[in-house]
C-alpha cells in the first residue's frame, strides 16, 4: 500500500511540475509553487525530486509520455539530462517531409499548402505538452534553446519561410504579401490551434479535427492567389 501511494504521489508531482513550468517557465517557477500544485509540503516534495532541475526532468518525462523514474528521489543539479533527452527526441523526429519535398520539387500550390499545414498541425498537436513546456522554457535554459530553437523550431521556420518566399516569387502564392510576415502569421495560427488553445483560459469548444480542417483551409486561402 505505501508503494502504491508513493507511485500515485510521484504522478501528482510530475503533473504539477508540468503544469507549473508550462505556465510560468523555468526561471519564474519555485519549488514551493509545484509543491502547492501537487498538494504536498515543500519538505515532502524533496522526497520525490532533489531540486528544481529534477522536477523539470519529471515534467519533461511527463510531457513526452515517458515512464517516470523508478528511483526516489530524482536527482539532478543541472539540465544536461533534459538537454540530452530533447536532443534524442529531435534526432528521432521526422523533419516535415511534405515541406522538404515541396521545397525541392514544388507541385500544385494548393495541394502543397494543404499537405504542409496538415503536417504542421499534426506534429504540434501530437507533441503539444512537450512543445508548450519547452517553448515556454527556452528563454530561461540556454541548453534547450540551442536544440529546440535552432534544430527544431528554428529549422522549420527557415524551411517554411523559404517555401513561402519561393512561392511568392514564382507567382504560385500571393505577390502582395511580405513572405516573412505571411509565413510567420500562418504558422502562428496553426500553432495556436494545435497546442496553445488547449491552455487558453477560455478554450474554444471545437474538436481537434475541426481545428485541423480550419487551419488547413484558412492557411491555404490566406496564401493562395485569388481564384487559385
């Protein structure tokens, strides 16, 4: 019985850490904030994690859907373990195959856009807890910023902006739009619908499929020339 309570309590601590770090970021979060969210004392939290860095490891594992560590407490005095886990995740993540294919060999603009926007929505929705946690924390944790900001998010923005820029120059996309602004505006719409709406204080009552259909249709319509 004590063992089952301990496992459940570790689940509570990991859930609380994920919620608080995602809302506040790493720098602004205190161990006491997580203890309060988990419903335990500050002293008791150290039975499960020895530091704020260790609590972030628990949050990261929870967001990624990994099993929580068997040992108690989780020990960490830096972010190297999380950085290594994030790097492994990035290495194993498919790099937007529809977008890269369209960059190399553009096809019908409407078809390319629909495939790329659906691909982006699906990848963000499937990894929403992890993406939101890391995106909120990169400004505070340089080790994560170098991986997430450059190798994942930054790399996508570069490829997506290149696709929009090439499409505008070729006349396949609207010529009246600034390519950088247009690319970022559509990307942020997809990101909000795929993951940020889930954390909104008053989330819209829409299904994931309805959200996906909307961003694909509206994002395509925003970039295609009239009548395309």
